[in-house]
């Protein structure tokens, strides 16, 4: 029997600054590729085909990134996280492994250094360790902070953190 989803949300990478950066950085690569194709084209070379190949190679991955999303589900037995297409299978956080859950505000760039699945670095005398909280950072600054029974911390951005926290507390009996 399939478990019931009590809370669902999907977040997409739709930040204007991110897409401006990706498109603007792709233009010089595409131009260099097109110039290279034209410069090396011999008689009988299908230049238009090779230009199309260059454009697909440079801008094709942007289509995949545009479709990429973080799916969050609070089901009967666990919190389910899947960052498609990077996770082949969904990640499960069983409620029995959650010690506490709270809402929080984060700075994606300042705290985690970017978007996606990130590890918050901790600085110490001899350098940097990557043993800080793991973050699923996609959309916005509002998030939930999950402390697990093994003392590890998971931070997940959410469009409605209070609703996600209430659902997990109610369904998973976390913090009671």
C-alpha cells in the first residue's frame, strides 16, 4: 500500500540572476564555437549543421537545468527529497531519525556558497572542513532546519516552511 503525501511542494531554479549569468556566459562559448567551425570549414562542409551542433552543445544543458526541480513530500513514514535530474532516486529522511525541526532564514550564497545540494563549510585553524549542514538550496531564503538523531543537520528551502514544520511534527510526532 502506497503512503499518503500530507505535504507536497516543487521548487524550480528560476532566479533571474542565475539565468542571466548562464545565458551571458554561454554566448562567448557559442561564438567561439561558431567561429571555429567557420574557420575550419572546408569545401563541402555543412556549416549550418555544425553551427546547429555547437548551439545545441552550448545551450542544450540549459533546457535540462530549466526543468530541474526539488520535490519535497511529507509522507506517512518519511520526508522525501528529490532534486531531479541529479538524484536518480529520492532521498528519504525517516521521521524516527529527526530529533527536531525548525523554520529558519538562510543566505544561499553566504551560508552555502550557491544553489543545489550544498555543504556548509566550517572554518578552522588549518583551513576549511566540509562537515557543516547539508543544504537543499533552490528557491528563496526561507527554509527548514532538521537536526537528526546522529547530530547531522539538513537545511531545505521551502515556499511555506511553517506548514512543512507543522506537517512533519503532526505526522512524524517529531518534538513531542
